[in-house]
């Protein structure tokens, strides 16, 4: 059987590993979206004398950075899903068996 034969092709593409990594991604994104800790942060920043101007700038900068990164993650996720759907609609034939 050639390197590109169906059995070898299945060995080369560890679908179970990819599924585990996708499930890990789903779990990580779910954990990131759970907002109780951020709700607590909002309660903290409303307290009088929360922080100094320098610390406020630091916290604001981190929040802005996280917002940029989460928007990028959302776009990457959209690209992954749309691209994967297009790949599934256009399957490539396997090379002929030798």
C-alpha cells in the first residue's frame, strides 16, 4: 500500500487527537466566558478609593488588551468554522492505491 493509501492516510490524520484538542478549546472558551469573576471585578472598581491613577491605567490597559484578544479569538473561531465547512463541501480524492 502506498504512503497515501486509505489506511496510511487514516494513521497520518489522528482524528481522535484533533477531536480532543477541539474539545479542550471548547472547554477553555467556555471557562473564559464565565463571568462571575469579572462581575466581582466590576463590584471592586466601584468601591471608593479603588486604586491609584497609575494602577487604574494598568487595569484599563489589561482590560483593553483582553478585549482585543477576545475579538481576535472570535474571528479565528469564525474562520475555523467557515473554512472547515468549505473543506467538507469540497473533499479531495485520495491518490490511487498502488
